[in-house]
C-alpha cells in the first residue's frame, strides 16, 4: 500500500463533505462513537467529525465509505504543540491516514499487526486532520476502527511520552536539574521499590512493577493500595531499548500518564534524590517545595 496516498487525496478533494457534523453524544466534544450502518449507502459524502478537547477517543463501528476527523482542541495556552494518536489494539475495518499539505500518509493499516503510537507537531492553525477509509469486506461481521488521542504539553510530561515516537535521547539519564523539575511537574511521583521487570519483544516495551511505600502524587488511579501489606502497587512502562534493570533499595519514580498507562521519567535512588533536593533547597534553587 502506498504511503503517500495521492489517489485518496483525489477522492478527498472530489467528494463533497457532509454538512452534517457529527458531535460526541455526551456533548463535550471530546469523543465520538458512531456506526456506518446508519449512513446513506447511496451517498458519496465524506462524514466529518470535529473533536475539540486535549484528549478523547473515536470509535467507528461497521466502517463504510470514509470519515474525516478534525482534531482542533480549544487551547488555553500554546504549550501544547504535539498530539499523539494511539490506535485500538483491535483496529479493523479501515485504514487510518494523516492529512499533511493536502496529501494523505498511511498511519495504520487494517492488515498491520503493529498498532504503535504516532506523535505529530501541530501546525500554526493548531489542528490536525485524520482520514479513515473503510476497507471492502464481503461479510457484515462487526469491525471497529478506533483510536485515542492526547495533546501533549511539550514543556513538561509530554517530552517523556514522545519516547514512543523513538526520540533519539529517549533513554538519556536525568541530571540534577531534570530530577528537581520532574518532582514538580510529573503526573506521578512515587517512592518505592521494584518488584519485577518484564519485557515484551513484540511491542518493544518493558513493564516495571512497583511496590510503593508512598504515592506523593498521581493524576489517575494507576497505583492501587494493597490492604494486606499497607503499600501501593502499580506498573510503569518504558521502552525496551532503555534496558532498564532491577535494582535493590528505594527509588523515587516520576513520569507521565498517557492513555491510562504510567511512563517512566526520572527514577533516582531515594537517598540520592534527598541529597540533591536538600542541597538545592539550601541554595534556594529548587523549582518547587517537595514534602519529604
């Protein structure tokens, strides 16, 4: 299948966009769920969906014809300049393209077994257009083409998550300045030890299972309390290429939460963090106060 998608551009330009914009059913403009079974089979109009939040999802059941998705979030500031798309693991029934300079470039193919995350810088219009083209099938079995999207804050945790796009310095160790900023801006800050590490060769992701003595902060409920031990347990993901290894003792785990998963940022030994933080506090160079 061609990457450039020029034939699809001709289809896109020659087809009249539907004047009926399909908003999410809850009215929050973050997510959309629809079915091709309700569409007029005789029409060649491309349905158009607008999503205006910093995160959400789309689920297109029984895909037919084509669907154009405009990600146009309402931004309070300009810090968010990168958007990431995570296809559903059971993505079927369509091919997903990104529209760039009036051309379509293939992101996810129905026959492609790898459903990796794709990240893009947003242009000056602060919008990104995606194009879903239904694949021909002779049967009417249920297929769903869907994805989650999330806008990243490039100045904080977003830089951590762009490791999924294979940023060259993905596994670069944190220096003292990085660490002090991480405890201030990370989505989660957890003090604990490593229970086990497992590696998934197919996804190229390592999972680090954490036994946490204290959860200083978390945006979602990834780390859950264990009533029997009085501690907290939860998984943290990182790239396999970072070659993370199990170490003894206590660590301070920081990072970002995206698409329901925790992603590892800086993770110093706790005693090393204490020395760095206390020195910065004496010099009044710590960017925020952290409760030890």
